[in-house]
C-alpha cells in the first residue's frame, strides 16, 4: 500500500459515543492525524476499507499504510498521545493477552453504544 500523507482514523460519525471519543483522544495527540467518518464513501474507497469492517470497528491506517481495527486501532492511536503514561498504557494494551481482553471489551462497547455514551457523559460531562 502507498504511503499515507497523514495517518487516518476512520470512525462512525453517526455514533455520538464514537464522535466524543475521537474528539477527546485526538485533541491530545502529539502529531496531526486525519479523522474521517466511515459514512464518507470516498475515504473508504481511498483506503480500501470495506464498509462492513468500518461499521463494526474503528479503523486506523498509519503513515506507512498499515491498517488496524477495533481495540488494536485504539491502542495504536494512543501510542501517539502526548502523555507518556497513556503511551505506556497503549504498549501494554498491544501485548497479546491484553489485546485479547481489550477486544472483548471493545466488542461489548460496540454492542452497547447507548450505555457507553451514558457512562462517558457521567465521567466526562454532557458537552464533550
């Protein structure tokens, strides 16, 4: 795959929980990234992402064109966080045993986005 000008995070732009998470996390990264909702068919085509894959999980395409999805994508993005603690958390999350557990948690959140949004609002407020 060709080199990507900026890494891109493809997410569900119609999911309020997803939009809130993307805004919150990407505002704290040490590098600039591109954020695109999967509802933008041009982006899916540009990066060769099937809509079905994007509907199931966030997609991360790094600067070399490698694609990650789900919990692994989340941890890859967190590696770019300004906080050293968050970077270390991401490294631990990318280990095989933790990644398996994280993927289970990710799938649970994916199936219960309304509940996840309520929890998010409780901890981070309604306006984020």
